[in-house]
C-alpha cells in the first residue's frame, strides 16, 4: 500500500480528521480503484468527489460525445468540448482537479464481449447509466466477479441510491425485474448532483471501511418536497441474475 505523503496529509486533512478515517483510511483510498459507468449527470458528481477525495485510480467509461443538451446537469463538461468524447472530456476535468491520481478514460460501449476487458477488477463499481440493458450487464458482472455495485437513478426531481453486493444483498434485477420503457425523461441538474453525491459517499464508505452502506436498503428522495425515505429490499429467489446464489 502506498504511504500517505506530506502533500496528502495537507490536501486531505479535513477528511483525515473524521473519526475512523485517519491516515489509514486515506491510504486505502490511495490504493483503491473505482469503475464509473457513465460520464453524464450522475457520473459527473461521482467522479468529481471520488477524485477530490483521493481515490488512487478512477476508470470512467462512456460511449457518447458531449452535446449542448447535456450541460444542464453533466458538470464534467464545458461548452468548448461539444462533440468531444465524454470520457476524454471527463479526464481533462478530473486531472485538472487532482493531478496526483490516475484517471483512465474509456470511450467504449459496454457489451458482453467487451465488459471484462473494459471493467477489469476494480474495488467497486458505480452505476451512473441511463439505460437498463447496460445496467443489467454491469449488474451481472458485479455478481460474477463479486464486486460491489453502487446504483443510482433519477427522474425529474426524484432520485434513488442503493448498494448491491449479493449474496449479502439483493441485486439490481431483484429491484427492477424488467427494464422500464425507454423514454427521454426530465432531469433537473441538481437532482443528479444530490444523487451522485450520495453514490460517491457510498463508495467512499466502502473503500475506507467507515460508516454503514445501504445494504438491502433503497434510499429514495423526492426533491419536490425534500423528503427522504428508506425502503427495505429483499432478494428474489427467482431472480435471473442472482437467484442461483440462494441455492
């Protein structure tokens, strides 16, 4: 494990002060690798705060290019990068934020034939996607490789976050057995910010061993009246992705 340097002690001093975090927790972050699927509305705050916290390696994957309609919520990107691959744009922003960590931009589509090569074996996966076909693929990979997955989703002013790590918890397919109808849905940028920040915190807690993750719980918030509700999740014995783990 890489030592915490004097520069690290200064840069991360306010989080090192947190009870249970300390230099040992910072050293864990420095040695950690995170895979972020999606460099859009959710991926932006997730990547920002994991980079700012000093996660040693961040792999961020997206197959799209920056469009003007992205900029109300995808704060990794700027007007002068329209048409640029989102992963490359994200890398520029994150390297400017924290030059001491490794950013690996991946301009690719996650598919059955490519996912192992693209994702590899990080310490944790973060689902910042906007379609359930790819979410299910990432979910299956997390189960096969025994890598925890932080899920987040948004619609308008609502957001949800949970932490999957079967067989200890349900998986995404237990929560959403069938993909919703594809649509262009409304998104308020701040909703993506709140949801992504919670996802980043879930990842940081897991990597440092501080706090309790949302295992078997779905945190749902309604921004319209600013209510937060936690629901208990249960594993499905007939789940096509993780049901065999119950046998």
